[in-house]
C-alpha cells in the first residue's frame, strides 16, 4: 500500500484503476485511526475494487480557539491500520497542497449547518463541506463512507451531494464504541484516567434516553431533562448541548412522532466529545 502526498499522484493512481474498469471507494478521515475508521475502510473494501483513505487534519474546519495544533497525528500507525483493513492507498496531503496561496472558494450550506455543533462551531461545516468537495473532485470515487458518529456531518454531506448533483453514493456506517460504551474518537487520547471514566456519562445518558423511549416516552423535553440530569451529576462534565432533532432537518422536535436523532456535545475537562443515537436504531 502506498502513501501519497500530492493531488497529482492520487489522481494518476485512480486514473490507472479507472482504465482497468475498477470501482473506487473513498474514506475521508483526519487520521489517528481507530476501529471506527477501520469499520468504514472495511465497508469500502467490501463494496469497491479499490479504496482510498484520506488522512488530512483540515485547518479550515477548526475554529481559532480549537485543537488544530494538538490534534493527534501518526501517519505510520495510520498506514499500518489502513493496510490491515485492505485499503489500497493513503492520500496524506500537506495543508499547502490542499489550499494553495490565494485559495478563495468555499462550499457554504445554509440549512442543517447552523444547528447542533454548528452553533458552537460556526466555521466547522463550511470547512468540512469545502474539503470533502475537494476530496470528491480529486478522487472521483463511486462511493464515500462516513460514520454515524458524526450524524450531523453525515446529513450535511448527503444534502450537499444531492444539492450539487455530485455523482457518487454516500454510505453511512454504524457508530463504533469501546467495550464500556464510550464512542471511539481520536480525541479520546486527550482524556486523563479520571476524565476517561467521567466520559462514560455520555453513553450512559444516551442509554437512559433510549430506555425511556423504549418504554413509550414521547416527550422530547422529558427525555432530554433526564439525560441532562444524569450528565450534570458528573463534576468533570459540562454540557454544550443535548438535543433531539428531526433526522432530515436537524431542527428540534417536541414529540417523538417521527425518525429522530438524539445528539449531544459535552466537555469532559477541556475535551469536547460528541455522541448520539438514532431512534430508528433502538
Ligand atoms: P475523523 O477522523 O474523526 O474526522 O472521522 C473520519 C470518519 O470516521 C467520519 O466519517 C467519522 O464519522 C468516522 N468515525 C469517527 N469515529 C467513529 C466511530 N466511533 N464510529 C464510526 N465512525 C466513526
């Protein structure tokens, strides 16, 4: 398996594959790969003849006070994991390769992006949509794989592909957790031992919400209140948001009368973690 740094190299490789009539899957990541990413790569390897994994910590999707500098990076470890999963190539560009001097074109979505994470991360989804569009234009995949861990991102990418007639299929993959329930994330490496324990309040509160819904609770306010109460008992946790939204619009709903997404962002110490469930998966 090759690791390439330039747009020209990855394009030349994909062109070769296309000449042979092979299908191509793309798994966009920011690296420091874990089993969540591995599940996406394996899904792509299963569905496509060839799989490209991009590893790029995209500066454009980080706010000025966020963790761009400290975001964990280890391309050798990523390459080994991607190869084990059956990937064919890693595209690992430098920021200067993706954003030439004078770069000034952006993909800005006016719906879906201002809710949930968009409220506390105002530039985030513009950066995500722009880099994902660039990756789609560079690789021209038949399919691209995104995790339900980032449920809002998945909804936004699907919407963007539809709006802009991008010629590929977006595949959403299940959220992968640690054995004790914590959603796998590259940012979990920031957690101290005490914070790692405290971080379990996210998945525990989601379990509580699921249980209430399974038992017939229809009021979103009641479910959210119970989840928040549980989180607030953890001294190291500080809630950014806990919301239940319509899966299509990302707008808050009052009654659980349609497919919904329960989503949260919670600071554990300085680390902002996200987690969620879709009501149709419970
Ligand atoms: P990231 O490297 O965090 O930007 O994530 C790259 C892709 O992997 C995104 O589509 C994420 O939704 C997905 N991903 C990250 N963590 C998980 C997880 N725990 N389960 C499933 N997919 C994940």
